[in-house]
C-alpha cells in the first residue's frame, strides 16, 4: 500500500480488524495517542463503502446528527460517543486536510470532488499515527492468551493488548461484507441483536405490482410512514417507482422501520387534503381531471391514480361526481401498500442490528466482560438514518475506542474501565 508501512508479525498495543471508515479512524486516533497499532483487512482495496457512497462523493456526515437519528435496541447507547465527537469535529479534520465540501440536502455533507479525498485523509492520519498495515490478510483464528489477544493471520501471528473489531455488517457482500465481527462477538460470549437489511428498496409480488410497473422512473416528494408507537417511522422524502417496487430516499428511510406483513402509508399530495382541493377546483373549472392533477403530480402518476379511482383522466372535472373526487382524494392522501420484502443485503446500504450494546461501554466501546475487546461502527447495534448519519457513528465510535485503547496501553492494562 502506497505511503503506509506493512506490518510485521509481533506485539502491538492495538490491533484493528477492518480498514473501512471506522477502522481507519480508530487506528489513526490510537496511533496518534501513542499506541503501537496494526490495521488488518482481508481486502487489498480498502474503504469501498466510502468510495461508493454519495455517488462517489461520500456523504461523510450530517450536520443534524444526534441520538434521535439512530435505531438501536438500546437507544441511549449512542448518545455519549456522538456528543464527544460531533460533525463539527470531523469538519475540522477535513479543513486541516484542505478538503472542500458542500451541504446538499437536510444537513447532508458531501465532498466537492471525490470520496477518494476522505480515504486519502484517513490514510494520511494513519501514517501520522505510524499505523502498520496488514492488507489482503485473512485472520484464521483469534485467541485470548493472558491479557493479550493472539491473531493467527495469513501473514503470521499478531499479538495485541487490545483488539478493535471494525469489520462492518452484512450489507453489499460484493465489496467484502461478512459476518466475521458477529462471530468474534459470539466467540467471547456476547449477544447479537437480530440483523436485517436496512436503507434498502422495498419489493412487491409481481401480480400486485403489475399496475405500477408503467410508473417506473416516476419520482416525487411524499410523506411516508409505517409502524406504531415507539417502533413507528415517518419521513418526508423523495419516492421513486421501479420495475420491482419502490425506492428513493423515502423508501430507504422507512425500510429501517418496516416489518414484514405491515403496511406502508404514503401521502402523495404534500400533506394537503386532496379531496378538499379537488372539490374546490371543481367549481367553474373547464379542465380535464388528469390535466388538473398534473399541476400537482407527474402526469403518469396522475393518470394512474385516476384509473385506480375508476375515473377517466380525460373526463371534464365538472362532470366528475363529488363522491368520485372524494375517493380519488382519499387514495392520494392515504395510499397503503404492503411490501412482500426488500432487495436484501445486496442493495442495502447498512445492516440493522448487530453486537448487543448492552455488553459494551457507551463511553469506550469496550466489552464489559472482556477487557481490551472493542466493537465500533456498523458491526454494533446502532443504525443511522440515510444521509451521512452512519458515517458520523463510524467516526464517533472509532474516536471513543481509539482514545480508550491508547489510554489503556499507556497505563499498561488491557482495557479502560467499562464505565
């Protein structure tokens, strides 16, 4: 790897497994805090999730990131790390490296040029911390030996006082995703919150979806909701029809809250009472119904919803009964549809669930019952909304673990108190 020293087998203060966003950040922080660090990854091409995110420009954080933007079975767990390393802290790092960025939508921040700028920045930060790299290197076995962790790798044996697991989740297997981190957690007696694809398109049975196939490519902003009580989710985002189902930011967001067999409710009329608007427009109008609706909706969508309501789009508005307009309005404000599934991990941006946070310290990310063992990033049961939130969790959890592991090394003990 250009600009990075290759690791030799031997003893390190900290071994980090996974050279993605969280792993590189953690290694850099630990190294710059005085720890001797080795960063290990089975891939030779690193940080693919950074590289492909945001259309190649990396949606690296969100200005609005806070605990309310994350899902977890232990919802308060993320609060400490997020408070101690904020989007402004990451922006300060970007500025030091001269990386230009812009806000695109609802606090979402992107690189002006390329996601490669963020990868290069993290590599440079690792170099500053004198991090040793072991890439294209598989780990066959992990053992606990005294206060150390023994890693039997394809390149030889690595011994470390602290082990940080930053191996990610199951999403996008074609770029190397695996369950390795979950297996390590189980090996050391830790629980796993059930995992499933998140930030993923929703699919529908072929026959049920057939009437909507002609709408493929249509997009508009909608209000979308599913679930109830504490498990409910609701967003206003852009919806996209596809040949297989629904996608776009609205659906990716709601997919994290959706459960099989439950409906998704969609308001296509921007929150306004569609029936009242139609009845108001009817007075003295000479327009055809479809043309009128096309003022508010994409024309293909207007025609489809007229057909679904049993009214011809070509019918003059003044000839449409009030009852038919109320039916059409109700369909526009309250489209309810039950997905048959999702596009799965191959299209999911992140994995919901993961290492149970009740077994971890919220301040250090260390396992309470296994001193020196840390879990960070996507492998943990903390999942952010679409829009840079998951990268912010990667940075924040990585900094917490990197600082704690380095402090433990300075004090000559395997782990920091699991406060």
